[in-house]
């Protein structure tokens, strides 16, 4: 877990020194010396990392600070789990949580810092450990009762001990599973500004038609899908790759598709799945795809899996030769194959088509260039943005002026056109709350920081296998 926003104000404080000494005393008397050494080493490691954190906390934006924080939070929670399992009488998680929380309040900071994050981590143990403690306590009680019986056979005692050890081993695995994220997928839930469907997407007629005929109708009408397959061999595309300049609507059209279709869409959280630890990214990728497959199997409907900025995970293997990088792409290829066979429709989006591994690109049945809009598309987009504005109705009644503005905005991306339109409206408001006119757009273009993207940077080297769909 990477913490993106860190703040500190007061003097540093650290772990509970008294509790730490009690832990050391109990470790010195613990019969399993190897296990005691493991916990002791992990405890020293956490304390050392915490010392590094305190040295680096003045420079919270540094990469080193962020790495220390990442390691510290994970290691500290693991230590809490091991100690809770081994020395439940210490109430380690509860006491350490209270210590960090009290010290955080004493420092008087009203912002979040790494110590508050530590409190949240330890709170996970204070809320999830009780049932595990009860289970272990029941097992220990069972052993004590057995030992009190003088006539209990030795074989029965040994069997009880074996069962207890097995239960503790299962308990440990159960607790350790709490240390890993439960899911790398996030279900898409439309927000107020999200498209409610294709009606909110101005233009893009060809792409909307393809998605309507190729996916939506077949998913919503399985009988028609079966008939189309038998008569024409038509199948649902299991992979669609949208690429092109940034801000041209790749994510927007995907969100519109999710609102149109009667099936859930899940987004792969790339920032969460990616890890600088060896082999962890590959493991996280496989976990995410496995979960998507299970969802599709449970719902008995195709499941949409959206991967934005897919190039960050499926990069060209010729550009990197590290074993972990090669394994990551290989894992992704295998996961995509399994998902496509299991009723999962994969939608990828990227601004960097040529940085994708060629094998990743071939996994997509359709590869569509979502390009800079032409003047007709720009006019439709301006119209859509002006329609809710009362002071824009006069301009909307003049198609000739809309066309003049569209010519001036030629070469800009969709998001830039929306921003320029908003700035033009503000320019009109500054002119004694006048109606929006062409001159307001001209001034907005001059003053805006929006730039025209170099579309050649985002084109496929091989255009023969792609189709251009401008965002309208």
C-alpha cells in the first residue's frame, strides 16, 4: 500500500518502548527459539525502518521516504499478526494502536501522517483478531482438559497436539491473508458527471454502432447471438483496444458502454496491482484476472474488464530484459487468454500503442484509433457543451458561427475543446454577463494553456489493421 499524501508537523515519536521491552522478555523465554528469532528480527527491522522514516520525514516527497513508508507499514502489520498469534496476553495490536493514536493526538496534527496510517493498519488487527483468539483459546482449553485426565492415553494426547498444531498453522495462513489486498478490481459505478449512456456521447456514430451490434445486443439477447453465430459465424469480440492521443474519449466511451450494457464492468487498478517487489506484479495480475473469471462464471453473463493505460503493464519486452519484467508480460498474456475463454470481455486503452508488446496487441480482436475530432465532430461537441447554458442559446441558433468556432478549434482534443468552451463562457460573463459569442472563443483560445497534441506520436506504425474513429 503506497501512501500518496504524507504530512508531519510536530516532533517525532515512535513505537511503545515499554511494550517493546515486554516483547523482548517473552521472546527470551519462548521455547521455539527459531520462531522467537524470526519475530525478534522482524521487530528490530521495523524499529530500524521507523528510525529511517523519522530521519526522512522532512522530505516527504522523496522516493526514499515513500519506499521506507511502504516497507514499514507492511512489515509492522505483519509483526502485529505474528505477535498476536504467539503472545496473545501482550495484546500487542491494541496497545501499539493506542500508543500511536495517543501520540498522534498529543502532537496536535490535524493532518494525516505515517503514524496515523500505522494506527489504521493496527486497527485492522484489533477488529479482526478476536475470533482468531477465541479459536486458539478453545484449542488450548482442549489440551489442558486432556492433560488433567490421568487415564488419557499417550496416543490421544499426541493426536490432540497434532490437531492443535494444524489449527495454528491454518490460523497463521488465515491471518497472513489479511496482509494482502482483497481485490485489484474496482467495480465501475457512474458518478454525476459520468455518461449515462451513448446518448451522452456526441457523435462517434461508427464506434457506437459497432459496440451496439457487436456487444450490447448480443449480451442482452443471447438467442439472437446464437442465431447470428449459426448463420454468419458472428461472435462477441473478447478484446477491444482503443488507442490514440490523450483526451479524445477512450475512457469516456468505455464508461458509456458500461451504462448501456446490462452487465457489470470492473476496472483493473493498475497503481494497486503494480509493485516494486519481485514477482508481486505478476501475482497481482493473475489474481485480478482470476477474480474477473469467477465473476463472469457466477453471473453467467460476460464481464467487462477495463484496463486503462494498459501499456504500463503490457510493455514491449524488447525494451526491458529483466526477468521479472519478462515474467510480468508473460503472465498477462496467459491471463488474457484464460479470461477470453471464460466469458470476459477485455477493453484496453492506451496513448502509447507502439509501446505495447506485440503479443499483447494481438490479443485484441479489434484495435481502434480514437483520433482527434474533425470539424463536424467539434461542432457537435460545442453544441452539446453549450446546450445547458442559457447564455449560449443565441450562439446555438447560428450554425454558421458554430462552424466558424469549429474551424478555429481544429486540432484540439475533446477534453481541450470542453475546457476552451468553459473558458469562453467565463469570458462572456466578464463582458457584463453578455451572451456567449465567437469572440469569447477566440479570446479563450489565445489565453488557454491547452495544446494541440502531435497525433503522429500516438499513431500505430501499421495502420492497415486499425480503424480511425474520431471522438465526436
